[in-house]
């Protein structure tokens, strides 16, 4: 739990210098790497190639990949116990996204906000949400 809080603090610190104008792509990717470094070891059936495929937008339709996606999305405070966190997601966009990405992410979030409603499995809900975001946001970025 302490490691989680330190990670979130690091993510926030990376975003603070640019909080008024958005983070740089380098800061955004560094925050994403921290999240990936926490989630990746938890899912031994997800290889580095699989994690890279997910990062590149090739969402794998298997239980372990979906749960890895859920872990990342919970670290990003986008999902919590299978529920989409709209307000938190918009805050993350403001803190961790470069300015040029923000408008399309806000639109994508608004269009996808209800897509995971009613899905009981947390991993499936996150996978469904990420699939929608990938379809709606022109520049797909995921740790």
C-alpha cells in the first residue's frame, strides 16, 4: 500500500510543474512507466510483448491481459472496482496529458463514460472501457 501511495505521489509530482499548461509527452510517459512497473509483475501470464502490444493499441482478449489493463486503469484512477471514474479521469487528463491531446481525450471520455455500466467483472469492465476509448480517441496512449 505504501508503494502505491509513493507511486501516486511521483505521478503527481511529474505533473505539477506543468499543471497549468499540461504535462509534456515525456512526463506523461514517465508516469505511465511507473504504473506499468507496478502492474506488470502482478500478472505473470502477461509477457512484455503482450504489455507492449496493449500499449500500442492491440488489446488482447484474454483474462490476464484484461486484469493487467484493470490494474493500470485503477492506478490511473480511471476505474475503481469496475466503475468508471469520470471526474478522476478528467483530472488525470488535465495533469498528465500534453495540451494537444486534451480535447480529444475529453470528448472520448464523455462518449465512453457509460460503456462499462452493468458489467460485474472489474477486468472486463476496464477492458470494455479501454476498447471504447481506443475507438473514440484519435491518438491512443496507454502505459
